[in-house]
C-alpha cells in the first residue's frame, strides 16, 4: 500500500468538488461514517494526511481528500462529513448524500464502530440504497474485544450482501483487507445486490407503483427505488438536484405529478401522511438494522458497559454533573495558568532579543528613525507580544480540550447543559461551541456549524463572545492576581486565581443563557429544535494524535489569523503614539476624549482606548494601557505584577476600577478575527454588526450599573 499526498486541484466532478486523478483509472471512493467511529483515523492511515483541506463548494462544511495505492490501483478517498443519516436534516447530511448521489463516486466505504454496531447500521443501510458498491468497515474491533463484544463479520457480510472488513485503524490493522474488499467490489463487472430495507406495507406498494415511471425517466442514472422514496418525501432542495442531474423538470411532468397525487391520496387513506412519512421510513431502517445485527453481534460480558455507566452517573447526573464540570474547568485553567508562565516568558525573551538584533541592523543601515519605529517598534513588537502571550496558553488549552473531546467528555457537557439551553430556547449543542470559545471565539463561531437550525446557529454565533477566549485571560488573570489574590508565588495562589477566573466565566455563561433567551424572544423568535446527541463510549485518549491535531488544526490556525490582523494594528498603534498634534500624541487626544465615558463606566479613557486599539487582538490591551500611561512611543512591558500594580494604583486605579475593567474585558465587542468569522459564517453584515453591538451594549451597561451602585453606597 503506497501513500501519496492530497488532491488539490484538477477536473471538477458533477458535485463541484475538484478531484485530481493522477491516472485515468483511479477510482473515487466516498468515505462515510457516524461521528466518533474513527473515520478520520481510517482516512489518515490510508492516505497519510493529517488535516482537513478547505470546504465543500457553497457549504461551510470541511472537506478532505487523499490518494492511496493498493496492488497497482490508485484510489482517491473523499472524506465525507461525519453524519448519522442521509435524510438531510443538516448541512453535513446534505453534503454526504449529494456526493453519494451526484459526486461521481465509484463506490463507498462506510466506517462503523464495533462497540455500537446496530446504531451505526442506519447509515450503512441508507448508503446501500444509494451505492451498492459499498464496503462496510467495522472499526475499533480491539475496543469491542475488550468489552466482550464479538462481531461475526462473515455473517454480517452475508446478511448485508456486501463485503465487511474488520479494522483497528489506530494500530493499522485490517487496512489491507479493507482495500482488498474495495478492489474486489470496484473491479466486479456487476455490482452486488445488497439487502433491501423493508418499509411498512403501504409505502412499499407506493414505491412499486412509482418505480416503472421513474425507470423510464432516470435511464439508470440514479437508483429507481431510492428516487421513488425521495419523490414521496418531496424535499425541495433534493428535487432541484434530481432535476439538474436528470436534465428535466420532475415537478412539471404532468403524468408523474398526477401519479404522485393519486398515490398520496391512497397512502393517506391508509394512515400514511406527509408529516409521519419520515418516522415510518426511520422505523423501517431501525427494524432492518436490528434484524441484520441479531446474532451477528454477541456480548460475552453481561455488563460490558459498567465503567461507562459509572462515569456517566458522575458526569451527567443532576447532582454532580455541573459541579464536576466546574471543577474540571477550574483544573484546566489552573494548568493553563501554571504551565504558560515560564514558556511565555522564555518566548518573550527570545522574540524581544530578536527585536534588539533588528534594531541593530536598522542602525547599521542608517535607516530613518520613523522606518525603524514603524516596522520594528510598531509591527514587529506587537506581533512579538501577541505570539508570546497567546501561543503558550493555546498550546496548553487546546490539547487539554482535545483530550477531553477524545475521551468522550464534551458530549456529556452538552447533555448536562441541554436543559438550560432549552429553557433559553436555544440548542443544547451550543454548549460545545461555547466550550470551544474558551480557546478562541472565532473557533467557537466556526464550531456552530454543528447546529442544524439556522436560527439556533445564529444565536450561538452571536453569543459566543460572552465567554472569554484565551486572549482575554492574560488581562483577567493579571487583574485578579494584583487586586484580589496577591502577587506572591505558589500553587495555592495560582489555584485561587483559577477559581476566581472560573467564577468570572460562570458569569459569562449565565449571560450567554440570558442573551440567548432575549434573542429567541425578539429578533430570532422560535422554539428550540430537538436533536439527537450521541454519548460515545469513553476511550483512552490518543495523546500523540491529539497533540498533533490540536497544534495543527487549532493552535497554529488561530495564531496565524491573529498574526495577520495584529501586524497592521501594530503600525496603527505606533502612528497614534508617535504623531504629535498640539503638543500631544494622537493617542493622548483619544484617551482624553474617551475619559468622561470611561469614568462613567468605572474606568478611564486610557482603559477604553486600550480596548479599542486591542480590537485586532485582546492580548495587547495591558501593554497599550502602559504605553498610554507612561507616554512611551511603543508597547511597554512590565517587569512583574508588583510593579504593574504599583503603576496602576499611581494612575488612580481602585478595586472598583479593577472590577469594571474585568467586567468589560469579559463582555465587550468581539475581536476582529471573530467579527470576520461571524461575517463569513452568517453571510451577513447585519448579523455581524449585531454580534459586535450586543456584547458592547451589555458590557457598558454592566460597568455603569456596578460603578453607579458602588458610588451611591459609598464604597468607592
């Protein structure tokens, strides 16, 4: 089995996805599967790829393709989005279904989890209706064996009517047999005759009446039985795709339309309506899946899921679910705070040492002072600050987050918070996107793709910035440490800082619930939709893969976008700090103009200006404050928190200033990267502006109420 790189261009197939064939006889295989079944591991093991590349045409759904060779034949693997069904209730399901229908695939491989095979069989049966040249890959055979689950692959293959291969993709076992099965089924002159799902009697009779008419019109381009079922469902989007493929208007075919109307009258007389058709079809799939797996899947251990149930009693119960979640959150923050200090300082020393070398180089070249200031003290200094402050916490937080995801804990978070989000008339999956926002709000907004309802997806995107990203952690942690914990060292103080930070974040989560409910009752009215949430089995995290995936897919990606925006921001900040008008810098004029508003909010003009100029990257808020307070011409660091505390107190800071600054850091406009992401994901400037204005207004209101109340009570 030879490995090659990814396909990155070439002739476009019918679906619009560019697929490059190195040889004309390369076969295209669609790789499908439920989430959490190891599909990406199978894909990576076969192709050597380690990351997704791009989106599907017209969709905010990730796509990936790769090539492998086996016994002299080339195969292009197209990794379809993880999905539970092909009934197209979400963008992922629509992409998977459309590629299998119209994407030009020569065959399919459906990856299943051996520990819960019957649940995965739903997707297998739907795929077989579309593509008979399908191989079923029963993955995670090693985990099933540990739980005492035995899968009779031969019996399963006999019942399904297609090849079945068992694999342990993480260990590279069974992949040769999988490719052998794919080669045999692709090279066969006639496709196999897979099992046929038995639907309720009236539906079967209706399909039989439609098939002759459809065969006349499709000319073998699509499976007639599958097409008949889809015509009965009548989904407008799919009908349009069918008409495009078949090159004639199904809805304008009078004979077919009359036949459909007559069939529906006949079905309704027998208790089948357009409203319950989907449930009847799903019931047929479930019953067939049970029949296929009966006897072919055996459990030799009576209580093989005992450990999972014990853990679920801790992680998902009403009594312990939320306390455990908060404890884990505090633990993650403690590890991030403790672990990021030294590497952040080391990285800062290295980058600012390089700044001194650049300064020496500019001096050697006799470069103009303004050029050195703009490029080195402006652009480079801001970039160095952003990287040194942002990279270490992300390099710790994202792997921990991914380990919890790999372990199977994050779906439990969504389960625990689902009731609260339902009361806020939002979707429980928003809990997952909210958790992603702790690492980066832009990543959290992208993660909202997992929410099927467009209304609920918008709510999740607009409220994601109410939880602080790691860019806001340095400001929050510094203020908590200086004004409420003390600047001494030791793990005890770090733990207290983590607990206080967790309290601040809980406030952000509560605001997320309230604002979600507000949006649901006003501009995004609606009732919460139901959704299927799979609680995958707990698994030992794959530490090596997790580190690689979190560093490449999340840390480097987020840091790259932040750096792209921070560079021009560094130039702007330097210009504002160094251009003099009327004996004062432009920055001083800005802080003076903002000072009355800042005082009303419990802060001052310098703090507000720092947040405004920190719009590209929240990491530079405190350095901008120091630059403005000290009237230096470039970002200024601080030797220690003790020195910073003394400086801020000398500038008039009190406990109230610290509290209001923390509140505003928690709730204010999203950073520029997040705003750009909202614009891209929503496709609308209107929602982007609302995503900017909503937290800004709420943050200012919170600060004003806090400052006014403290002053009226004589506390400040």
